[in-house]
């Protein structure tokens, strides 16, 4: 069969391989290329069946149209141009290149020296030139038909105030779950299987945040150590789902997963890696971007363009400030929203995306482009607000509508419950949404994504079970991963049969989860924390595609899961815990306070108390924000956080409330039971006690200026 470009070639605005119904239009960007060749392959990707130069160049976009070919066509590119590493150019037509816009990828990359544009081992190192053909070892793109029966599927667009995020890994979540069918384990279809969805809905999850599912590679050095890129932060294909998560060969399995999650009322958020690619430094392979136009796609060293500029710790930094690279990123995001129905994104090392002239720019082009985009500005946008470059730590520095991972919440909550000195004021900041970081530029209290743990670091169980990291299995002599985890093994390193230690660990886990769900902001739960998953003290399981990295579901019958379910339900039942605006302590006309801090004697916290490094207990009254709409019904709560021993606490009269009832207590055998409370109560050591107004507060005669009338309305209290 012969192939040729149509004489009726026309310029389509889309980049990539676009099926028109009667043929396929191919288009790719390269500003410095001299010739671009399209290579077509047999269905299995092993044999090249045609090679032809793209006939049209308009600006820096090379294109061509072939009639009669369509979905299933396998292809790649070879690009001719200068090989001048000192000037940033690394064109080598001997290397088959993956289309950056490939919607599906076929084959397995086989690591071989032929994949590199230079001769490995040569005296000139990366200045040398390798003329071996890389095609036999290279993955290829596949032309896709975007048609899929979404059957009325619509975006959920749940408000941030009603959002509870669950961070999970497709393989890790499903590989050992006892009820997921064997053939579906480790796949998108396993991820949306009934046992997983049932678990998430019972837990009260509203959004699942998936670790990278865009096509990524296993690092060569990991495979040589019999390890694997488990987490997936080495992206090569920004438009294609990861093939190892498919049970078959159709990328529609990903769409099926999204559709099933939506049917269960769960939004799908993708962890995306647009800060770097899998090609690594200038000594990495030539797989796509480097061979298409190295000087455009990557930020190069200002001192020597031979070298890539690295703010990510992976060897390269994607040059998002370049208009065509930014277009690729935006096209990719729009593709996942518009075609794949994704509900939001978590941006890995997002500070890199905001760099212009190598410095972070809050009002930079990338953020501006997203904010003005009618499709992207309406989805959930979450930043990991740091990278390893100078000035890269930017917690609180991102513009609306971005939300941000808040590592300060994680660290301060761990330190408070560990009993560290001087943590009371820090805890107060975290449970009220970290206003110092986020209360500016009209940002709301949901700007902070609060977390106790995440894929990177100790799990919640390991936080209370290990003092030291144990990453020996990673093959780096335990030198990788953070050493300061703010963890506490409670007396024994690792698992133990000591019932006292296990009870103390259980209580601390309850305290930390309850703190997370009582805090203003958006809670994120690490998948597996609710069932006591441990990684054996490994706090950097990026290469552990095995029992270390996979979720251990043996805790499905543990009481802690029931506690987590009830804690999430408690948050949902009390809107005062999830308000749009920051609580400031200002008063309204009737002297109604929205927040107040109290000492154990019932008095207000003063400077002396805030500065008392030995204080381990804090009381806080939470009421309706004075900025909230009158129609918003909220019930008052009084919370006591006690990281010390048993103590007496006097419950204050506030906003006309004089009588309280205890509605939850992490130190009790039945944490979610209601008891009448006297004005002076005992708070268990290492516990959280939660109080709500007693229903008979409705007996108030209304004569006191600051009082409110309470009416019992179903399970909750409302006021007129």
C-alpha cells in the first residue's frame, strides 16, 4: 500500500494527528528544524511502512494530510536540523520521535544506547553524534477516534466547601484489594470497580486525586536495579493515558473510569507533571521534545546552552514561558477536560510553571492563560507550591483560582500531637485555614489543601510508628527521602504487639484525622490511611511497585475505618467547619463573634498564653462568619484540642450559649456519642473534645443583647 500527502492539503488549527473522517491531518511544532519526516508503521509498531516529509510549513508548524488513513494508524517523526549542542540544538534524524500530542502510545520502550542522540561512552560525551536507528526500541503514537458514548455525563463542579479529596494510585489502590477482580487489578477499570467506589462513597469522598496517569517511562537506572517508576513523575506523553493501566488496548477504558466515578458523585482530579519530561538532562535520551526542538521545549542554562537548566531535580525544566510550549500544556489540559471529562488538576512542582526569566512570577503568563481560559478556569486547580530552584517555595503565593497543598498544616499538626513545645499558636493558624499564608488578594478560606500525609513521605500509620525513614529497598543506602518527618514511634520502631503502644498510636491517628476534618480549608486524605496502611517506614516509595507501595487492605475491618467515616460525616453535617471566608474574630451589630480562643479556665487566650511554650491545650469557639449570607445555616461548635494530660476545662458562655453538650470525643471508646456537659468538664489527655449548643438553649428569653433564639430543626440547630 502506498501513502502520499493529499494535494488538497489544508491547514488545521490542531496539532497532533487528527482524524477527519476521511483521512488524518498531521501537524507538529519545531522552530529550528530544516525538515520533518512522518514515519508510518505496521499495526504492531515494529515495521516502518512509509516515510515522507511533511510538505507544508506555516510559521513553525509543519503539517500534512493523508487521505484514507484513520484510527489505529501507528506513526512517529524524524526531524532534520543542526546538531550544535553548544547552541542548544540536538537534531538527529536517526532517532524516531514521539509526537508530543499523541493520544495513544503503543509498544514498550526498550532501553538501548541507540535511544541517545550522542554516543554513550564517547570522549566528547554529549557533544558526539550517534547515527544508530532508535526506532526498534522506541514507542510510537496511534491515531485516535475521539468518539465515546458519554451518555449524558456532566461535570459535577462541586463547591470547594463541600470537597473531600482522596489521593490514590491506580495500581496501589487496586493490586491487593480482596474484592477487585484479579484481571482488573492495577487498571483504570479496577479503579472504578464496585468495591473501590463503594469504599470511597462510604468514606464520604467527593473527589479522587490520581497520581500521574499520563504516559510515563520507567527510568533506565531503576530498571537496572530491578526497580520501577511507580509514582509516574516522568511524563513523556501529555495527551495519552499510561498504557500499563489498561486491561486491554483501548484508551476508552480511562473514559469509562471517569464516567463511573461521576455516576457515583465523585470528581476526578489528575496529578499532572508539566514542569519537566522523561528525557532528563542533556545526557538523557532523545525521545521527543529534545529531537523536535531542544532549544524551544527546554529552559537552557544561561551560561552554556549545551546544558539544561534544572529547577525540578530531574535534569530538565520544560520551557512553559515559550508560547508554543505553553500552547501544548494548555491544549493538553483542555483535552483532558473537554474530551476525557476530567474535573481538575494537581500541578506537580507548580512553582516551575510560574517561572519567567528563571524567577517565579505570581502574575506570570501561565497563570494568566489559565485564569482567562473559559474551560480551564472553571475546573479544580491545585498547585504543589514549590520546586527546588531558588525562590521556589511559594506556599500562599499562587493566584486565585488555584488552591495549594499546605505542608505547614501537615508539619504543625504532627508536631502539636507529638507534644512539641510552642505549637498552640501554630495549630490555631492551621485549623482556621492558614490565613497568614492565604488571606490576601481576595483568596478564600478554601485556598489551603490541608493534608496529614501524601504519596511523598510517611503514611499516617508510619508517622506514629517510625522515628526514622527506612528506604533501604530503594537502593540508595537510605540517603533518599526526607529525614525530618515530625514523626514519633510512641516507644517502638515499627509494628508491635504492645497493646498500650498500639492504643496510643490509634488515638493519635484519630486526633490527627479529626484535626484535619475540623479545619477550615479543603481536607485531603492519603489513600490507605483510613485502613492503617504502612509502607514499613519507607517515606519515598517512588520506585516500589510492590507490597511496599501498594495499599494494604487488611485494615478494612479495623474500627479506625469506621471512625474516619464518621469523622468525614461529622464535617459534612457541620457547615461551620467549612466556610468560604476566613474567620477573623470581628463582631457584628449584635456583638456576635465568629471565632474566639479560650484557655482551660474559660477565659480568652491572651499574649501570655499564646507565648506559653508549655501550653498543650487550646479551646476554640466557631460560629457563622459575619460575611456569610443570611440564608446560610450554620451551627456553633466549641472544640478543645488537648495534646497534654487530662485537664479540667471550663466551657465558656459565648454568643448567648450557656449550655453545651459533648458530641464527639476522640478519647472515648465510642467517639461519636452525645452527652450533656457541665460548665466544667474533664478533657482526656491526648484527645479532641467537641461540643455543640444544648437543644434547650431555645429557652433563652432573648432579653440579653448578644443572645440568639435556638430552635431544634431535625438533627441540627438553626437560628432565626
